[in-house]
């Protein structure tokens, strides 16, 4: 990690410390005028954020592969919570076995290893194979696995629920560590660094005609050797080079999605006149959705310095879309809980459900965030 990344992480830690201290003070003084239910909600969220923050910092310290393993573990736990709530036949255990021991690990292996080995191109839009594995191939195999089991009862319902769980808990969540594999544009180098880089790739110094005032290197293309320099070959197990910009991008995504949930909740509490869906989530209002998304967009703009985006409005737009997708994820997973008649997906976090209750927004926002960053980085 570079100094800028460390400063970003320290800023997040200070924010968590301030939030923890504020909740502690509010709990000590019950007569402060704040609804105790809101204080308890934030206390549970802050506890979960500390766990997530500590896990991410440890994973960042050990590198890209450790981060991928962390989200693989989160994916397995979230999928287990989801499958526990959905009805299934005893004959589906064979299919679940292959999902747990083969398809889910394979999805994250394709994210964690050198991406050049799992990369194809379709026209102007490049795809890594991990983007096609589950929705393109596994979804064709799973119905066959369940069909040969011999139980046709509620077959469509069982396969649909299983595929939704794979999309949300495995496919979407795998896009979070995949942010570290994006080909982000390099920052503009000074003239001296650009000259050294050209010499390193085999261009002779007399070929450089002039240096423009804006540190732009002008090269006489007619004098460039016919044969292009040979780049070193990458091996299957070679470690992916991840810069500080990649780490900040990943942490930027997690921060805006988590704080986007908080802003939507606060705006909804401030104006509870137009509830979006009372039977699904009575705490979300249209004022909260758009007010929270706008606040999240402003937060994205304020964090522009820590992002790899060249224009100030790009992180704001991406934060706005990520906040809206987080709302979609929160409502979708809440609808599933209401359908099953439960208050949470698990009891890992005391008073605030399981892992899937805390990462549902991340799951739905991750693929859209990934592709928006790819589009802006072009």
C-alpha cells in the first residue's frame, strides 16, 4: 500500500471510531431525544463494520489472493444462509455438493489467478471468463443435475431459487475482488520517467526529438525499429500486480455502498411519508432513496482525490448508481425474508442477522460498479 491508501484507511478507521463513540454517548444518555431503536440499529451496524474493516485490512496486507479468499469465504457463508431458508428436496444435496466444492471455488479461482489466462474479447467489450461461467454455463448444467435426480416435484421453483442464490451470493460478490484485476489507466508520468520507460522498451535515446512543455514525449515514428520489443510472458501462477489505486478503488466501493445504506435510512427516518413497499421494508421511503443516493453521490465527489478517475464527476455518478443498486439489493433480499417469514438470514451478528443481511447491497452493486469503472477507465 502507498501513503495515499494508508491515509484513506486511517480516515475510515477514524470515522468508525467517531461513530462508535457517538453511539456509546447516546446509549449512556437515554434522554437525549434520539429514538433508542435507531441507536441500537447503528450499534449493530457499527459492530459489523468493524468486523468487515478488520478483515479487509488483514486481507489487503497479505495481498490480492488473500482478498479473493476472504470474499470466497463470505460467498460460501452467504450462500449457506440463503439455501437454509429456501425449500429443497433431499435429492438436491448432490447438486449442492457440486456447487460448494466445485462451481463456487472455480468462480473465485478465475478471479484470483492471473486474469490474462481467462480473458476473451467480444467486439469492443472484453470479458473475463468468470463473467460468463455461472450465467452462461453453470446455469445450463444445474437443471440437468437436478433433473437426473428423479424428483420432479416443484422443479421450476427449486431450480429458480437455487440460481438466484448463485447469482447474488457467488456471481455478484465475485465482482468485488475482481476490481483488483481491472486495467486502470496509468497516471501521467513526468518527462524523465517517460524517457526512462521508452529506453527500457528498446527505444534509443536519439529517437526522442523534443519534450513538450506539458511533459509529452514526441517520438519520430519513422526511426522506430521494425520489430516491437518482446514483453515478458506471464505464467499461470504469476502474482497479479495490484497498485494502491486498485486497493483504494475496492475500499471506495465498500465505503460508498455501506454509507449509502446509512444515508437512505437516515433520510427515510427524517421523512416517512411515502414508504416504498410497506409489506417488504417499512423503513425505506422514496425520500430516503433519492435523498440517500444524492448524499452518496456528493460523498463520491468528495473522495475523488482517492479514486483513479480523471474527472471529478465520475466517482459521483458511480456512487449514485451504486447507492441505487444497493437499495435494489436491500429490497430484494428483504422480500425473500418476508416470503420465508424470518427477520434475518442468520445470527452471526447479534441483533442484526447474518452475513447476507450486511452484504446484500454489496452483492447487487458490485457488477454494475465494476462495468462502470471499466467504461470510465477506457
